[in-house]
């Protein structure tokens, strides 16, 4: 009888452990997602929300694992999304993005043009109906894009999505800043800006995208004062005619006395 009792006890103990370590029935983790700079968001359905501090990306399906909203980093892909959102208010979009961290909060830098997702929600009663050939072309392009995305990373989009335009990723990302020397100044809101030095750079001022390195730049300015000379490597993102700097690294230039 002893071996049977021991076996029963072990089985009960094992089941208890499994119940504690198994994920909840929904398959959704109970703890919020911990974001890291440089992480990738492959597919997220969002709606746009206008805010005085900038466009917010609000997840369509609220989840205890995600923030209520994400700040959007300035770039050409965001500019195109905002313009499309003005034409189609309350539309649902599917995005892919890179995560930047600004004072502990994730900021999303779009890495491809957004795709419309779900049913059309805007009213067309006062608009002329689009031509049938245009709709056919749009749906054909959307099917092709969705097929490529699914092949690359699984089923990312809902069926029937359409694209705003077959545009490439943020083309201005190819503009590089390599070991460029300049100074850090502050804007009215206290965020650092990079003023490059050298030929052809007169009057050029780059606001810095919200990220961990921008936070580090702010600390340097706080310690050493505005106008501190630095050497920066990064890339440029254009938004509304302004070239924003996404720094990959920077170094304070020591002044010999």
C-alpha cells in the first residue's frame, strides 16, 4: 500500500506544479510585455489618436499586456499614415515598427507603410463612388502585399486588407550621419537638438528622435551645459519637411586646454 500512496502523492504534486506554471487558458501572458530598444513589432492593429504631444497609436484590442497607447516617432511612414487617416477618420490600421525607449516608455518608429485593416468605417454618402477598376487594382496590390507578409512572418494581417500605396520603407533612412561633429542645444521643450558643424551645415538643426540615446544626451547637456560638442553617428528620418536624427551612438568631444 505504501508504494501506491507515494505514487498518488507524486501525481498530485506534479499536477499542482503544472497548474501553477501553465499559461492561462487564453494563451495571453498575465504580465505586461517588457519592451526593449530595438525590438520589432511585426504586426499590430491600431487607430490614430491626435494629441498635443504628437500622434498616438492606440491598439484596437485592449490588452493587459500592452500599453493603452504608443507614442509615434516622426518619420515619412508616419506622415503618410496621418495623411491617410485624415481622409479616413476612425480607420483601423495594421503597422510594423521598431521600438524606441523614451524615459521608460516605448515609442514606435514605423518600418513600413500601414495597411488598412477591417471594414471601412468612414461615411461615403457625400463622396463620389470610386471607379471599379481602381478598387480592383487596390485589392490586387493588397493581396500581393499580404501574401508576401504572410510568407515572411506568418499570418500577420486580417483577410481583405488594402494598402494606402505601394510605397517602400521610409526612404530617408538611407541618409546616414557618420562621425559627424556638432553641438547639442535645447529646444523650447527642453529636448536636445543636434547642430552639425562644417561646410554646408550652416543653419542645419536636427531634432532628435525620442530614444535612450536622446535621454543620455539630455543628461550630458544637464552636466556640461548647452553647446557641448559631440560626435554622432546615426540616420535621418524626414517628417513634415524636417530632418530628425535617430542617433546610434555619440561621444563627447574633449576640449584640450
